C-alpha cells in the first residue's frame, strides 16, 4: 500500500491541489456579488418617515439643503457633491446614546480621513440650543476634522423635514409641539448620487465597521462606473 502511494505521490499531490482550485472557483462563481440596496421611503419603518412621502417607492434623493456648521460656514449640497457621506442626528447635551454615537463617528472619521471621496454630516435636533459656539466647542472636544465632518445647526423646521423626508431617520416627538424630533441611533449612508444606501446602528461598533465596509464598496463601485 505504502509502495503504491509513494509511486503515485506526485500525481496525488497534483490531484489534491487541482481539487482545491476547482472548489475555490466554484465558490467564487456561485457566491452572489455584493450589492447595496437603494432605499426609498416605502421601504423604511413608517415611524421614521413623514406621512407625505411614505408612498414613494423609487427615485428618492437627498434634496438641496443649507445649514450652518461649527465654523459659522453655510454648508450646502455643493459641499457634498459627488461624495459618499454618512449622516446622523444628535444634540450636544444628550447624555444617552449620543456620546456612544459620537465616539463611533470619531472612529469612522479616523478610518476615512485620508479618503477624499468620503465625508460626515451630523445635524443637531436642538438647533435652538446648539448654536455655532456650542458646536465649535463640541467639535474641538471630539477632535472633529473640519474638512471631513460638519456639525450643523439651522432652522428646526428645515432639519425636521430633511430628517424625516430625506434621510428617513428620525421619529416625531411631542405631538403637541410642531416639528419636535426624537433622534435615533441611525447612521445613514448616502452615495455619490444622493441616494440612501444603508442604515446602521451608530451605538454598535460592529455595525459601524460594517458601514465602513459598505463605504469602501461604494468607493470601488464608483471606479467602475
């Protein structure tokens, strides 16, 4: 038996290696190609979507906006033109999930700081409190890189509308107070064409790591477009 094996040793090794190669080829051939959903209002939890847009099932885009950042600069869609970006909603005095979300956004900033295709955008849901001075102090404390990450304030009505009609990421608050908002833990991924491509729990590092993977996927996909 051993004499037989020694005689055909080379052939057996070749057959073994060939089998591994064939199995790998089948695996990659059958493995579905990675893709990201293009989200529309009709696909999202109705609690997070304004009733006026819940019926929209296609062609949903982030519209033009104008908010003021931590440096007093007006930030518009032009600042994010052709960029992949992550949007979220927070407030500086939040003592529950915001600190965790901000720490995870800081981690994400570190990962993408040298990637010119990617930016971050955080909206205050208490813009009457989070003025430019407050946002600047918060930005300095958290190590925000101005060229990568804008913390914005503005008209509460405008922030409410973009949160619920565009990013599909915020719940309504007190029904008796118009435009009241309760932010969620959502980080929202927006692609170069201003479309929503994913929602991630910003309080969980594993989710944010998955978000980073999807950002890099979009970066690579853009090269092929």
